[in-house]
């Protein structure tokens, strides 16, 4: 293997040329060169674990996590074209609780709109969401626990039920494979999963998504916590006021579903191409919208102007999205709450809602 050019990053491998060539030969049947590179790096990492004399416990953890994720990716792959909502809430909520009926209606209405509902597959809110969506449009990410977590009858024995050993792989799948987060009344697990969604959107480690706190009318479950957000987190400068845009509150299943569907009414998806952020749109923006957006959200720019364009050359690997119009600009990668506000404004302009 020749030495890398000056200033170039050395290829990641086992540091044993013979072994690197053996890995390359083993992967030669895979056509895509980028896929081959990633597979080679993963195999090199496994080999280097042995070189590092990793403990049996470390190897056991990584082995289980990798197998778990590989299987889950295989299960999700046929449904990647379908929008999904990660729905969280307590397994202890009884059918008589108003949140149960709310979660049932929420799943039913989103399924009617063509969405799939992902839950933790257990009872309570999770079962209600699956009952509403029906078996065909339900996905279960069960966590193996000594209590509470047998899969509900809607998703039990379904090929879309995935049993996870680790919470961290389960949380990764909830975010990676979904397009929205719905939070019904719940305990520590619901709070953990909700804060995961909030943190990933706030820091730009996941794509923008609607995050909706749902509580039945007259049952202010989330209100004290959201007041804490305003009084303590915003009040003490722990988060910025603009980051309130990251989440919404709904007091009915209909409001929750509308918040999610509206988020994708004009905005479709996003992608970085070099220093440029590309927002793909479901419809062209009306006349005057570009000037308004540039003026209102200039603080998001790292230079230059916002432009309307078509698919960039680097997006050729997503041909299904090639015909969508784009809003393109250099994003400063700092103000993700403001980016969510930009998406809300795009949706308002696309739907013809008068600006405030």
C-alpha cells in the first residue's frame, strides 16, 4: 500500500497490509465503492479490537449491538419510503385513562394519512397507538426487561416486531427510522426518549422533525414541565427563546396529527451538500416568498443569499427526489431552533397562510 499524499488522511485499516488486502478481496463482489470502503473499515475495526486485546465483555456488547442493528435495518428497509412517527408513553396507562383513547385515535388518524406508528410494543399507550394504526402499519421496538415489556397482541409475532437488548440501540432506531416524535403521558422512559429527541434536534445531530407533547384536555400532564422550560431553562439562559420552536403541545389527537402533517406540508426533507444546506420542498414557493425568507431568517446565513434551485449534482443518488424544488443556502449550523422556525414559515407560505 503506497503512502498517502502529504496532507491526505491515511486510509483506515488494520495496519497490516496483508490483512487489508485480504479484506479488500473478500469485499470485491460488492459493486458500490463507497459501500466497500465502509464495510472494509468496519471489518478493520473488528480486527483491531483483537489487536487491542479488547475484553470479552466489550466484545460481547459490540457483538450484540451490531447484530441487533443489522437485523433491525433489514426489517425497516422495505418501509423506508413510508413516513413514521415514534410514539412514546407509559405502559401503565389503563384503557379507562383518557390518554389511552387519545393515543388510539392518534394512531388511527396517522395511519389514515399513510403513516406508520412505531412504539415500544408493550401495553398502555403503546398498545393504544398500535390498535389505532392496525397491525399492517405498526412497528414494535420491544426492550427485553424482566417486567412490563411483553409485546402487545397487535404486534406480537409480527415480522415488524424487533426485540432489543440495549436501550441505546433501541433509541437510535426510534430516531433513525422515524420522521416525528409524539410524547404521551409517561414515566422515566418516556422522558428519556423525549429529551433524546429534543437534544438531537437542538444540536443538529438529527434532521428537523416535529416533536409534539400530547395531553388530554383537563389533564395538564406536560404543562408543569413546559413551564419549567420557560421559567428556568429559557429564563436562566440554558436554552434560547428560539428553541421553543422545537416542540409543540396538542390537547387532542387531531391537533397532534395536524402538527405532524403540517410540518411536512411544504417542507419535505433536507441534506447538506458541502457548505450548503438544501431544503427539499413538496411545492414551489409563491412569488415574494424568497425575499421574505431571506429578510426574516438572515441570521441563519453563514454568507451569501438564499436561492431557489433544482437538485444539485451531489444529490444524484436520490433520483426519486430530483424533481422537488429546493431552498438552498449556507447555514451557520448554530441556530437549529431558528431553522425549525424557518420550516414552519415555509409551510405557512406554501399553504397560503398569511404571515403574522
